[in-house]
C-alpha cells in the first residue's frame, strides 16, 4: 500500500463524541425487542435520519414473519420490523458490506428500559453496546470516509436488520444477497470488553421438539394414558448424553413445558434446545443422532415426537483472506494506540452467515462494553470515538490498497 496521510480525516471524529453519545442514547431509549416490530421500525426511521449525511439510495425492506413453536407445540408467526438497506457507488472497485442489527433481547415489557450512568465513563442501558452504540460508530466512520479524497474507491452497502437476536431468520436472505455483491464485510457487534475482536466463531442451531401422547385419568385409568412429559424427559436426557461425545459440540436443553393438572396423564409437551459446533461437518453427526433418538421414541405405543428447527448459522472458520483483514485492522489499531488481537468465541452473529457465503469479515467493530443480554449491559463511552476512528482508518487503508487480490474478490 502507498503511504498516505489519513490523519486529518480520521481526527475529524475527535469532535463528534457529543453527537455520537446523544444519538446512541436516543436509539437506546426506543425499545426494540425483536418481537416489538413497532419499536424496531422507530429505530429504523431514526437511523434513516442519521444516515442522510452519507447519501446513498435507501430502501425499506419487509422480512418474513418470525416462526416459533409455542408452548402448546403449535407454530406461531410474529410480524417483524422492516430492514433498511442503503447503497452507494455500486460500480466502485471495492465493495464493502456494513451490517448492524436494530433489535435487542429486551422485550417491551422488560423492566430494563432506560439508561443509567454508572460513572463518568460507563453507561448502562438496553442495547447500549449490543448493538446501538455500534450503529452510531458505523455511520460516523462512513461519514469520515465520505469526507476523504478516497471515498470514490469504495462502494458500500449498509444493512440494518431487525431480527439478529433471534437468529436473522427473516434477514438471512438479505445477507446472502449482499454477499454476492461485496468483497468484504464490517459488522458492528460489540468488541470484547478490552477492545479485542472475535475471530473464529462456533456455529449454532436452534431446535424445538413436540411430543404427543394420550390423556387419561391418572387414578382410574392411568394404564390407558401415554405420558408425553415422560417421553420428552427421555428425549432431553438422551440428547444431553451426547455432550462429550464429539469434540467442540455442545447441546443445551434450555426449555421444557408440558402437562397441567397432576390427576391427568399429560398428552402434550414441548421443549427447546440449542447446539453449538466448531465444524460444519459436525452438523451431520448431530442430525444423525437426533433422528436416531426421534425414531427410537416414536416406536413407543401411543407416543409421537416431532423435531422442528435447524442449523441457522454455520461455524465461522477463518480463511487466509480473513486473517489478512484482521492483520490490517491490527495495523490500524497500532496507529491509533490500540493493541488488538482476535480470539475464538462460542457466540455467533451475522458474521457467521457472511463467512458461510465466502466473504471475509470482521464482526466486532462496535463499541467496547460488556454484560450484554443482561440488565447490567454497559458501554464504555470513550469507545464511541475510538472505534469510529478504527473503522474510518480501516476503510481509508482499504480504499488506497493497490491490489485487492488478497481479498479473493469475486
């Protein structure tokens, strides 16, 4: 890469702290639990306003309803908020996809709804780190690029999606569509609390299972009943026994619901479980064992059991291009006084989806914070400017790169 002085355009962000903090707080104060489509849409409208300074073509895109098996074992569908896609310079030599989710894990009736200052440097609030601070970081980093003399070298697409916290079921297709057009990805999940980046990520599958039996009076005709709760308990025990049998695979039964009055043999039960794995080939091993267990229980007289769901996110295994992208980010960090490493994690995000489509990406370019998915979630506010400068410098270095072959561009 040629030597360029990026300092004036990167340092332009130094004066943007107050604006970035104010915008983050405005976003956080809108409840956008994944199933609160009205709140997610309010966040989308505010982001559209924030992005006016960037230019680009804005599109509001409906995503399909969220499908879930409810506690009665029946499929239920929930309306989702709409996605916002913004595109600029699709003809430029390098195409970058930037992504951040608008939803949080805190529903509209959750008690955790507002911000609290824990000290002068730490802000507590729902989604303050995951991921609303990151959305502001993304926008201001792009604003710095757009002011620079190298902006015309990069075309970009932003996707603000409404359903990442529940697996991106509706927006996964939009990510795949972007993958066909982009060369690399920048995703704004929070970094580790020390600022380090997530590297390899486990894949994930979410499953529901429904067992059905036959109701009967528990006293007079217990022998005529077929206990769906017992069948489910056996299923849960059998899948839990798979833990430790395959390196890197963990199975977590997380929810079970069934039965009612204890004088009735229960005829319905459902449960949910999650599987994490390190290698794509482990999916077949898991599915083979699940189907074997299902088939075994279905042999029982009067019992039926059915599996729903699947693997929504492949493991993110680091390609040579991804490692080079990480090294470039580390170089940018050194210029800014940061020491960055990338570390494996069991968590997953939209970076998994993008990597599965063959696109190298860094998926923790958002703010420094911690205790996400809890009422203790916090943001280190000085990281708003810090992380915006990191992304801005990375974008400018990419814009001035003379050879993009290392990115395995399409």
